[in-house]
C-alpha cells in the first residue's frame, strides 16, 4: 500500500466515523467540540452534517483555509493544556460529540495531546455523548464502541459515555 | 461537498490517473519525471506501480516523509525555472511519463510553474509519452486524452505526445 493509498484510506475512515457519529447524535442535544482545526477539513464536514449545532473549535494557532475558520465566539485559541481545563465547568456533562484530531508528526506531542484529551474531555460529555479520536486513549470511564462498517480497527477510536 | 469530501475525491482522481498512466506506459521504455515531490505520496505510488523504472524527481526543497525521499542521483533540486532548461538535452525525447503536481496555495506561483512545465516538458517526452498535470496546460504539440473512467474532467489533465 503506497502512502497515497494510505492517505485515501485514512480520510475515508475519518469521514465514515464522522458521518456515523453525526447520525448517532442527531437526537442528542448539546454542543460539539472539535479539538484541533488543522486545515479545517473535518470541521467543514461536521458543520455540513450538523446544521444548527454549536461547534466549538480548539486550536493553538489557526492555519485553516479562510472559509473553514470558525466564528470568533466558537474558536477557543491556545494550548490544550490551558484551554481544556478552563472550559471544564462551562461544558460540564453537556457535550454530545467531541472529535479529537490531535496527532502530529511529533509522537511525543501527540501523546501529550492524547493525555490531555483523555483527562479533560470525558467529564464534559453528557451521558450518551461520543468521543472520536485517531489515537487510542486511556478513558476507563467511557465504553469503547465498534468501528462503523468499512473502517479498519486502529484507524480511529470511538468511545461513548455510558447513559446510566 | 465538504472539504473532506473534496480531498478524498482529489486523491482518488490522482490515484486513478497515475494507475492508468503506469499501465499505459508498461511497454514504453524511458524514464519517468515527477515534477514536485511534496510529501512524497505520489512518488511513493509511482515507484510501487513501476518497479525498476528510473524516476527522476524535481523539487525546490525536500519536505517529504523520510522514506519517500528519492536517492540523490534521482533528485534534481532547485527552482523549475533553472532545473527544467538544464535537463532538456539529457532527457530529450526520452521520457515515457511526466507527472506534474505543481499547484500550490499561491495561484500566481502555480501559473508560473504550469507555464514552465508546458514549455520544457513536451520536448522531453518520447513519441507516445504521457504528461499528467493537475493544472490545464497550453501544450499545442501534445494531444489531450480523455480522463480514465470515474475521474471527473478538470480534476486532472492528461496529454500524450503523438507517435507519428
């Protein structure tokens, strides 16, 4: 499999997971968190799939296509280590979906981001709320869901906060 | 269509064109030119599809995955405006396939690169040789080929040097 094949599979898996999650939370109120904006592709996809839903985007520094930059009120700028603890009370047990695309070329930085997501995101999810991440997370308070059909395991990781 | 959808379609079109071209030149001798290395995805794909074929890569500055960096003898570093004229005699009428992925976020720079490709690449193609580019080129000495099945027109442009 070439790197071109691999890039296509990765983006297809990402889209299948986002589509699945968007449908799964259709009847679940609560804002969506996009952790990591990057070039804005997945944010653009989520806002198209979830019209009217509030989507809050967390990013260190915006480098997205100009038409994929969220409105200022929904953009939370800064290092996850500072912003995630700050918004804990505001979003406590209210979030319907968090999508964390926080990996980077730097494995140490990716692990650090994954650790912050695992620590601060679960308390913000409402019961039944979903967490999608391209990295495996240590989140014992969440249940691991199977991947949507057609998505290879280990390409994405999919968690839910128990409803009870 | 979201930017995620669009990225998937663009990469799928790129792969379909490269696969088609690799098969089309199977019986045509001559080196391949990869104009623009980028992250190395399409170079990786081409070398997988064309084992044993010499592939020369032109790039201003290497920023690819380390395992997608061509060997030094097959890497021609510098601005296309300098390197393409320099290699004209070396490759004259010998190249079986040139793939030019030279677009960038800067439209003026993309047009300039497309102009250099249109001027310097056709004389390097052997009769029957192919030129694939994601930009439309003014190359009156080449014939425009239809896109491979499943690839939308205007996603890629496909040219051949007449055999006669």
